[in-house]
C-alpha cells in the first residue's frame, strides 16, 4: 500500500511491488539485472539541469575559495574555534564566559569543528570547505525539489535563475536571503547549509508520499520506509538546530505538503510519520549543548530584525509581481497544491512577526519569496520555446531576470577586482564591499583566547574568527542575559568615549575583563590610551592602532 491515493493513478507497471518485474519510469526500463548499467546511465546522463547546474558551480566554487569577508562569518568561525578547543565545555563564541546552553553550538558548527580538527585547517579555512558542501546541496536540492513538482525538464533550470535573481531592485544582504549577492556572501553560513537540506527534505517527503509526477512511489517495504523516515527525522533535527529560522520554514513546508496528503495516509504510514517526528524530538532533547525548547525570545533579536519589514517591494518586488499570479493559477488547478499551502502558512508567520512586534519572524520571508520564485519557474516551463517571446509571463520573466542580474552584478567584484571594470559599471551596480581581515594582529603576539578591548562593527564581528575574544559584541545570544551585554557595552563606551573616566578607571575595566590588548578604529573620536600601561605595537593598513596592555 502506498502513502497516498495519488499512487493509484500510476500505471500498473509503476505501482507494482514485484521486484522481479521491470519498472518503467519516465520511459526507461529498469529490472533487477540492470542495476550497474542503470547507475552508470544515471551518472553520465546529460540533462538541461545538469549542464546549467555545472555552469553555476563553475562560478560558485571559486567564490567558495574567495569567500568575501563580511557579516556573520566571524561569528560562525569563532564558534568552530570554541568547539575545536573544547568539545565538552566550549566557552561562549564571542566573549570570555561560559558557553552553556548557547544555541550557536549547533550540529553544523560541530561538523565544522570536526572537519577543522581532521584537516588541520583553522576555522576560517575550514569554512571554504563547508561553503563548497553548501553550494552543492543548494544546487542539487533545487533540482530535486522542482522535479517533484513537475516533470518539465526545463522547470528546474528556470528555477535556478528565479531563485537567485527574481528578487527586487535593491539587494538585502542577510543570511537566509538567498539572492545571488547575499548568497555569495553567505556561502559558508548555516543558512546556506539549511537551505540545501530544506529542498532535499521537501523532495524526500513528496517522494515518500508518492506525489511525484511520472515517478513510481517509493517501495512500500518497511526495510525501505523505516530508514527513510528515520533519516528524514534526523535531517529535520539538524536543520532546526543549525538554523532555526530555516527550520521554521521547513516545518511549515512539511505541513503544507502533508495537508494535501492526509486523506491518503494509511494507519501504518501515519505511524511512520510519527516515527519521523519522534526521531526529531528525541534528537532535539538529547543534544548536549543546548535545549531548543528552552530558548527564549530575545528582544535584542527582534530589534535587530525590525528593518526586514521596511522595504519589501524594493527587495522582493519582481517575485511579488510575477509570483502571486503564478501561485493563483496553481491554486485554481489544485487547492491542495504544496507551494500554495506553504506560501499561505509562511505568510501567516511573517504577518505575525509584523503585528506582534516579534520582527525576527521576518527571517521567514525568504521561504515566502521562494514559493513564488518556484511557482513562476514551473509556469514558465509550460511555455514552448518557440512561443517564449509571445507570452506575457515569459516576456515579463525575461525582463525581470535581466534586471535582477544587473541589480546583483556587483557580485562579480568578489572574484575580479573593480579596477578591471569600466568606472561606469563599478559606479552603477550595487555591491557589498568585503572587509579586510585581521590576520596581521597575530604577528604582534595576539594569541588564541586573548581578550581585546575594541569598538566598532568590523573588529567586533571579525576578531573572534581568529580565536580572540572581545569585551562586547554586536550579536545577541539567548543563553546570555541581556543585562550582561548591556553592562559590557556600557563599559566599552566608558573606556573609549567617556570624558570623565580616569586612567585608573580604564585600567580597572581592562582588569575586569582580563583584556590584554586594545584595538582602536580610526576616526571614531575615541580617547586614546595614555600612561605607561600601554604599548603601541602596530598600525594596520586601515589605520587601526593596536596597543598591548603592560604592567605599569
């Protein structure tokens, strides 16, 4: 018996469980004696998506090894450092306190720490390898998921372009927002890893439910079904802990898929899906580093994400204009369509974030946009190529994708220096300038675990990537009381900016936080350290001053 009633509409040869009979799938005969030849055929088969995916990889893999320095990369690298140094009791990723119950110690970071130890690479170098893995997961995952929604061979190809380029006239750079420019900055982030697993997990769910066009249902034997459901539960656990925002999107997508399949589930298959849920819950509960169910909503996290609701038309306009009609067409054909139901569920969560003031739920926006991007791609794939420039949808999509590529053309500067382009190009495309690193500080004796007193976004975000701690941080951590961050931020302000603080007050603050270095960004109006307790040891190419704290 198959999972859904939809399987009964398959040809008899596809629905048969008799292993001794050849099964015809998409016009190919596969019998028990053709396994090796069938595998060889599958491996070397040339399809439009494989060719297109390879072309994307030829750009993205070099990007993985360029890995432009920006944003959250420092926080993720520092988490790998803490685990690498002490798997059982890691310190907090950014500040020198206990890391107990920190949600940053997730499966993705644990895997990164293991890779770092096995290869001998420092975490920043390890993240190049993680980026390659993430790119492969996303590119193959998009193809796998779209093929479960349609048998049109060009639909996954178009989906690759809509997923990366059908956004808006402005680029929002944020982890999980997988526009081309944002994705290339976050290739090594847990959000990219989670996005790839999201597509594979949804594809696997539809496959288990027997809802894949022109594909025979998965074997109904328990020897196949039980491992598949256990694996699905474990993958969901990994994503929920590694990137909870994507985990929410995945769960909503799973709900949308399941709603359309409820009437076709047998009792046995209900039990198998309960098994998947039980595996996920059990793994979440036994995870040693933190309890996901105990994590509190952070007011600082909400404040950080309020801006996500400020300009949806500018960020997502192309997807909205083309995607909403495409979803409406799918709704008219099938009110239980998984993309439509997923869109509705994620939309409710995004709206809740706006009306409740819990703006961090705006991180579900990419899932909302993704359903529209894929709906457009599938609708466009129905149009014959000879009619491509005669239909309104395909013509509008071509224009929107061309504009989207121009909007995000600045990504090429991550691989090719700006000086190699005409000034008119450089000045008229959006980009996100990569940050220079802090490799230079190690030359002057700064060691792993040293605490640096500094201020400013770039050093606070980057220094922990090299194994150092900072006194304060820009990143909230639900495991640390907000009052701790507030006090540290106040003390950093007092050290650098207070006109009333004495030299002794500043020395006391350095002692309080065991800070042995001071890094000062230029042009911030800070009070420079004075007295015999400081030794200026270096000035960076960007004009930053590095002081060593010495005994007076």
